C-alpha cells in the first residue's frame, strides 16, 4: 500500500495523543487515580474513538485520559520512550513527535521545564534502543490562552537545541491565531521552524493567517484550504507543506466522507502534502493503515502514494544532508 523502497515518515504525530491505554491503566493503578470504569475493556472504549466525534473539541477530550495519570516526571519519560518503541513497531523510519508541556503537566502541576527535559530524555533513550529516528516539536496549546502559552514557550525555549520546531494546536475556533503572533515572533527569533494547526476547525482564513503572520512552513491538517484556489496556489508556490491526517479528519468531523478528502486536491495543486497519523492511540490507527486508506478509500494511485512519501522527506525539519540520508535509508 506504500512504496517500500522509500522511508515511512510521520511528521504530524502527537506524543501526548499516543499514550497507550494499557499504560494509562497501569499508571492509574500505580498512583491510585480513579478512572471512569474499573473494567479495562470498557476503558479502551472510553479512551479511543469508536467511529467519530461530533467535533474537534470532543475529539480532544479523548486525549485527556492519557495526561490525567502523568503524576511524576518518570511517568512522562516512560510514555516518551514508549512512543519511540511504537514507531519502531509500526515500521516508521523517522518521525517528528509533537507535545504540549502545559497540557501534559496540568493534572499534577509538574514543572514545565522538567517535563520538557523528561520528554527529551525518554525520546533520546528510545532512539538509542530502537531502530528508528525521531525529533521533537513543542506545542503551544492555544486552548489555555496567551499567558499559558507564554509559560509553555519559555519552557520549550529553555531546551530549544533539542527541538526542531514549535506548533500551535488546540481549540482553533475558540482561540484565533491572532492571539499568538508575539509568541511566534519569538519562535522565529530563536531560529526554530514553525508548523501550525490551521484550516481544521476554521476556514481558509486561518491558514492564510498562519502563513502570513505566524511564519508557518507547514500546516497541520489544512483541510479547508480546499475552498480557496488562491491559497492552494500560494501554498504550492511557497513550498508550504500540508500535513494530512485522514482518519483524524474523519473522526473529528472535519471531513464527512474520506472518499472526498482534499488530499487529492492538494496533490493536483502541486502542494507538498504528506500523510500522517495525528493521535494513533486515540484513533486506533497507524501509518501503514493510513496509506491503505489513501489507496483503497480515497483512491490514490501508486504514483500519488510515492509522491506523498517523497513530500514527507522534503517537508521534514532536517538539514539537506539528513534528508539525503533518509532518501537512501532503504538501500542501506
């Protein structure tokens, strides 16, 4: 379902949206944290999407179970390490894992900088142990407002040499991008790349703002860009990548029918679009499954699939030399 001569790359994958239900269960028992049910099978149904949510905000509440049991920094390090193990188990060669320190720290008031360092430690240990590569993207969780994002950004910048980019995620409709322009000026001053969740809960105007005022080099989801031909042309001409996530877009209600997902529109427009998972544990999906959906439901051809994989190499936040190494990883 994908080109096995090219690497499997996941550029839009939330570390805090990929906490194993079994780990949530174990940590809850370890820390005597009450969950809504005492039956593990019932808990899995609560913590994952069974078909689709009614909207993005409802979808995001499913992620809350995972972070609700992060009582210590060792817990944080564990789930970061397991994220890398999951990459290896899924056959993913390279990923950029994104995480929100404020969101992960909230339940037990963990120190933000300490949490960032714990995530870094867990991922670095995982990369040493498993046969895969990963880098980190820090998230500003817009849902908590400007002041919280300032604290979050300060914690992330304290470890900026261990990050490749900063993202803006969360309640796009409730907290418009205009609120965070100052934050992203600081991001650019610190020479970090920028990817922005936009065009998922709002329209094309949100994507325009992300690229014009927040410095976005990649757009997370960007589904509603399909409605603005000038925007499609702009994204293509300026090599701004779109990180598409098929299952996620269906489950959040962003698209009602995967057969009409705009990923084909993006490809036809010459946009550097790639295929990703988003929140694998919550969605019960993995990258190979997403490629199968792209082929069998969306109707992409072999050439389209190859283009998606090549686009992922071009879009990743790596040096040209590192990208070249990725291109040849399957030949080594």
